[in-house]
C-alpha cells in the first residue's frame, strides 16, 4: 500500500510542473527541498522520450499515454518499457495502481542497461526519492518507450515477455506486414553471434539490400562504403545458425538497438510477396528487383 503521507498528498492533488514537453521531462528537487514529501504529477504524451530528475526529493508520478485518440484495444496492447541511464541513482521505481505500489526496481539494484516493461493498463510509474542527507550528487534518469505487445515480431522482444519468449516463425500475413510497418526491412546473411546477456544474443549481419530503416542501426562499411552491416538482437533462447543463406530481416528498434522480428529465407519471402502482389493483397509495395547493395557503386 501507499505510505500514509503519499496517500494524503494524492488525495489533496499536490501538483508541480517543471521543464516538460510532450515527450520529455526535466525537474529538480531543489525547488521544493523544504517540502520533501511533495508528490509531483508528470504527464507525457509521446511514444518515446526521457526523464531526468536532478537532486530527487519526495516523489513523482509519471503518467504516460500515446499522443493519439484513445482506443481500448490499442491501449490494452501497449506496454511501457524503461531503461535507466548508467549514472541514474537516488530513487526507487514502482508501479502505482489505485493506491497500491509494486516495486519495479530498487535503487540499490539498478544496473547499466537494465530494461523493465509493464502494461500501460497496469498503472503509472511512481518514482520515489531515497532519503539522503546529501542529494548534491543524485540524478534519476531513464529513457522510456511505448511498445505494442502485439503485431509482427513483437513476440521476439524478450523484455515484453520475460521467461515466456516464443521463437515461432511469423505467419505469411505477419511477414508482409513486417516489411511495411517494421522499423527496418532488409535482406542479408547472418555472419555470427557476439557475446550477449541472459536476455539477448547480438547477431552480426551483412546486408544485400536495405529497403528502409529507423535510427541508422545499419551503417556502411567495406571498400568505398558499399556494403551495409550491423547487428540485430535475438532472444538468447532462440537458436541462430550463421551461414550463407540469405534472409529477409525485419524487426523493431528499441533504445537504439535493432531487434529481429520476422526473418524468413529471402527466396521464400519473394515467392510469398509475388503471390500477394498478383492477388492484390500486399499492404505496401517494395522494390524486390532492387540491385544488391554489395554491387552498387558509390
């Protein structure tokens, strides 16, 4: 349950706003240090952004919502994922729902690169400052994203489904949709697996074609920068077999890293795409006849 002083402040509607826009918020506990039991309400209406709380005192409630018309089905499928900055310290993170607090991450358990996800329908993010005699070196900071839990390749983002990731292949419909709506779509080969974590295994890839990408996760290299390469994360429990087979590579980008979603063999995708094109059921058009990147000039 909420601490009594927090409950009273919530009922009284204690509110204070600092530097904020639709996506990010930056505030300082020094502005109300004499009122260490204040609870601030922060409202963010964006799919991703940052929060930085300098010299944390009291607590803040972070209300996250997408900047779009509300839809019960859409909202139910959205999750909030947060990633603490390496220097973040000074606060406990909770999930708050109807007066109940559930601990997400204790200050002493914070770790570099830790990602936590919870359903948007479960409540708001409650950030409580750890009482300190000296707050001059404390900064609580993290990135957040609103991530759909359903859709092409969503089952491969392990932080959404801790302990229950499924490595099943995508359906034909999911593959076609992933090419159109994914954060990246390309074709290429799996070169090898780098060292990773219990959650993810980074796979090194070299691309033959790049249809589109977000955030520049793939970069040019090789002579004259003709080839594209990069790495995509795969759940650690899903086996990856490097080799010469060419795959369609689609997926999503989370906190600047690419996660593999639907990835059939490229020749199988071409057959699927051609059938859908003849039937007029393609959700979008891509240039499958595009010349291979490895042989392009410039």
